[in-house]
C-alpha cells in the first residue's frame, strides 16, 4: 500500500511543503536548539518586562522597597562577622577581614538567590505557562535578570565598604565586569537546570536551602581560603584538595576578592582561577540551557 502526499487544491503543493514555507511546524514538536534560541531572542522584551514585574511585586509592598536589595546581604554579612569574625575568630590570616567577608557573602548571595528562585520558575508559574505560548526558558532567564539587577545595587555598596576599610582603588577593579558576566552566565545555567528539576520533583524545593548551606561552608565565604591548604586530611588526599579548590563559587569569590583587594589569600593563581571561571561558565551555562531545552514540551503538563 502506497502513501500519497495530500496537496493544496489551489497551489498543488504538498501540505507539508506549504506548511514549511509559511514557518509552520507540527504541534508538540521540540524545535531545534538554534530555532529555540531564535524564539527566545524574539521574546527578549517579554523577559525584561516580566523581570521588572517580579521586582515590583516582590518589594513594592514593603516600606523600604528596593532598599532591601542592599540590606539583605548587609545584614547577612553583619551576622556572619559577629559569629565567625568575633566569636569564632576565623578572621585570623586575613588582614582586612570585613571586605573579605562582605565580598564572599555578596557574591554567594547572588548565586543563592538565583537558585532558590529558579527552582520554582516553572512550578510556580503553571497558570502562565498553560495560558500562553512562549519559550519556557524565558522564566528562569527573567529570574536571573532580576538578581542581576539586584546585584548592581549590592556591588555599589560592596565597593563603598571595600574603600571604607582602606583598600585602594586600582585598575584591577575593571576586572569586576568580566567576573560578574561570567558568574551571571553560570547562574543562568543553574537557574534553568534547577527550573527543570523543580518542575519534575517538587521535593527539590525543600532540599535547596540545605544544599546551599553546605555550598556556603565549602566556598570559603566565612573564613580564609588558606584553611583548605592547611587541612591535614585534604593534604593527605591531593585530589580532594583540587576538587574543593575547583568549587565554582569559591573560584568566583576568589576572583572578586583578588580584583577588589590587595594581598588577599587565593586558592590558586589568578590565571588558574580565570580558566576555571570561564570553564564553569561555559559548562554550566550551556549545559543548563540544553538540559532545560530538552524538557521544553513537558513543562506545564500533568
């Protein structure tokens, strides 16, 4: 039995060819990655508008409003300084501990906020997803954009803190921009990966705070990074030391401290840190994007 192509009565063209010429595709078919990327780019204004709406809805009803974008990391830094800097004396080994601590807290908070919001990017917007047709990656990307905007204010405050505690303004401060861009790409990939996981496994949302807390303690946010190299257990297992020092958040925090501060202890040489930062941004950024794209047709179902 042979199968004949159905043709349009006016043009005589097969319907499949006619649909292709007019940019129509089969319903429910996953677009190719380049086609999906083009769709996403065409929705860039939607992403920006959605990000603006998220900021307004989150802080618009509070008395201090946008000021909370700066107060939250400042309060966290103050609490950690009292506990770890004064009570536990982890400041030993770092000459200017307050800028050192604040840099770690602010940079870690950037990634933490993206992950915590990203895990609910799909599961928390099912009504929007089921009502409108748009590339679903718009949602985790909008969340990342929100946190990028918040980080602008935090970075301004961080620079004031660093200068206020005696660190000089140098040309190395220009490195803040590429470091920030690399971490933003890394965070976007994390947000998309977390969004897909959160859409499939609701319990991930409950685990994220514990995961981020473990990540916090393993990223030398609250103590000098030299504690890793002086740890006898890690020294006995060199591979474990390499794994710990390759921690992406440790890398981004170390690079930012190196850019803003002088004579700060680092986990590795600046060249190695830069290579690791670029590698993490590419692997997690692109990997998270591809992982999210693969699940595009399943979001909002069930």
